[in-house]
């Protein structure tokens, strides 16, 4: 980052060391009027005398001079059927597969994206200088790497401290782009809704990517159990949902019971769900029943409802 007053390198701070000392002495202020850093006795950019002020300015270049050298080296090392693009947003070539309303983690830029002729992403290239050794920057870089690996897109890192080594860059690109497949690595299992993981072994299962499974599906809610235990996704309710699907729904009498339960239980919860006495009595009975189900071999691990 450049110092907002003198333009010198300031790391991740708006002011360099020298200007920050002047700020502590009261010589430099953050103006309440324009919101900019400037000398206390200096002109405010929003004064009538300053007619040359514009809120937005174009950058000198899309990429830094250091990155320009790497860009030329990468471009010359790529096979004819590959393209390279600088400063590409993750959201331009990666998308989430669940129904999350938010995907702020994708609003990050990578230095270069390599694609084939049909613009399908093949690899990400990051150019790292000393600023990438900062703890916060390391966390950002790790997040980007994990997102790309989850999507099956390899990340290649070149450090500016080694300079632009054309031979090494060519060999590294050839090694990565020469692979037919890049393995996808799970990094975000704990952030994905349990419903889209396999029933018996959710921790090791692949997420469901089929579009039909991405749509929000209606749950056959265990109304009373959810009311008692406070969540539809908890060990007690998981085992009850397994009992419903794997035992009750296998017989005609069981299906009739399930249908009657779903017809009556919402009304019961609506009438008594806020009563602590109701929850306490139901919990005593449910706890005993759940112990019997466990002894019969039913699991209380994360469960996805049968369609």
C-alpha cells in the first residue's frame, strides 16, 4: 500500500512510518470534511479552490511492473491452446454449489488465470512478494488456495525474490498444465449443510453437485423432537429420523403412524411448544426411547432425509 500523504510504501497501513509520526504530532490529520489524510495546514480536497479534485482516478496499470515481467514470461511459456488473463476475480471462474446467499469469499482477485481456448480455467498463478509473509496476507492466500483446490484448479506460486526465471516458469507451467486431471481436495466440509453429504459417512463423502439436489428441499420435520432438542440437526433428532425412514416407513402400519404424526404434531407444537413443562415431559420419554434405538444399532451421526 502507498502512503496517502507522501506516496511512500506503507505496507498495510494508510500512512508510512514518517507520516504516522507527524500524525502523532498533530501535523497530519484525517480530514472530517473530505475523509482524506493531509497536512493540518494543507488545503482540503473539497474546498472550492480545489477544482481539480475527482473522487475516482484510473490506476497507472492493471498490473505492477514486477507482475508485467511475469506476465510476459508466462505468456511466452504457454502452449498455443492456452490463454492468460491478469487480475481475475475468483467469482469469474468459480461458483458455489450450495444455496448460500453469500459468497463474499469469492470476491478476491488472483494475479493470473490460465485457461484453454474455450476459456475453461486450468490454473491460477500468484506472484508473491514480501508482503505475503504477513500473517493476515497468509490467511488470505491460504483461503484462495483452498477454494481453488476445492474446485480442482491448481495454484502456482512464484516469489519475486527469485526474479523472473524463464526456464523455471516454463518447467512449472508445463508440469501443471500437462496433467490431464487435477485432484479436488475437500477443505470446507464443515461449512457445507449436512443434508448434501452421504448418510452413513458424511465426513468422507463427496458433496452432491447435481443441480436437482442443490434446490432447497422441504424437510419432513420431526416437529416435537425438534421443539424438545432445539434443532432439526442434532444427534437425538438424527437417530429419530433414521428410525422413521429405516424402520417405520418399511411397514404399512409404520407409514400410517408417520402420516398421523405429521398431521397432529405441528398443531401440538403450536399449542404447547413454548411450555417448559411440555418439553421436559417429552424429553424424558424421548431420551428413554432414543437409548433403546441406540442399543438396537441405530446411529446418531449426521443424517440426510430419504426423499
